[in-house]
C-alpha cells in the first residue's frame, strides 16, 4: 500500500505529540505536604513517635528527614528515608520511630520523576521515659582462638572484648556453625565475662558473638572466626 509523504509526516507528528503528552510529568513544585503529627512546637509525651502526613496528588515518593536537635545546628541526622510506590501503587504516609528524650526537627517533601515540592518542616520535643534505653550494645570483637586456629584438645576456650554502654544490663550470646555459610547451627550459649568454654568433636567450626541488653537492643554480629579441632 502506498502512503503519501505528507500524510506520513502528519501521522508521525501526531504520534510524537501523543507520546510527549503521555510522558509529561505533572508539575507539583507549587504544592506542599500537609503534616498531621507531630505539629510544630509539639511536646510528645511518649518515646514512640508517630509521624503522619497527607497524600500529595501526583507524587510518587516522599523524602523524610529527622534531625537532632534541628537542621540548622544538626548534631545527628537520625533518619533520612525515601518512601516510594509499593506493589499496590501506593506511597506510605506515616512512620513510627522510637526516640530518646530531647528536641527534634523533621521535614518532608513530595516528589515525582520530574518535580518536587518544598520541604514542610516542624520541630517537636520528646518528653517520655527519662530512663529509656535505645542505645544498642557495642559490637563484640573476637580475641581467641584466633581466626583459623587449630588445636588437638577438645576443650576450646573463647574470649572477646566489648565496652559496655551505659544503660540496661548487657549479655553476650555466642553461636557455633559447622559450615562457612553459617547455615548449620550446632550450638549457642551465653558467655560470662566475655569468655566461654566448650568441648567439640573433630572438625572445623565457625563462630561469632552478638550482644543484647535488657531493653531489647542488640548489637551487630561480630566478625566470624573459624577454628579446627584435630
């Protein structure tokens, strides 16, 4: 079938314009995120703080930031998170986070692929449990047996170091595996004064230590060491 050149050019132009219309993103830069809580100058009487904001039409994500004590004189950027579309094509508009007592400032803005709103910003004070412990224990550092050690005795003596963090009581858990991928757990126990002793059959084993406190906080896993009992 013969298509005349002017007609072909007309169809091509119409197609390009249609595609451009489809791909064009809505400009949301003149909008603002409306926040519900915590509002500016609020005193929150719980250490569990709920952040809530309203949905911005045509936004596909939100950027949330939380600073201690504020963004002008930031001592710590507590949170810096992006909320994006989920599998249901929705974006979250709330967040819960546990905070120690003190002054904070949070801000949030909406974004899509081409535009973003200005930040909406609010300050607040947390005045909850003054004895609340939110600090995790320090990560244990393994000492002995050194990584890759081998011995003939079946009794193996373990030790590690870790500086305690002020707050609730802390304890160390030690884990043993028979494979390097740490899939086959052969034992775990509680250490005492950062030491532990146990008997092992012949073979190569892998171990690490993790710290916990009475408030429910936990450290990162220590590095993993191996040892062999001949």
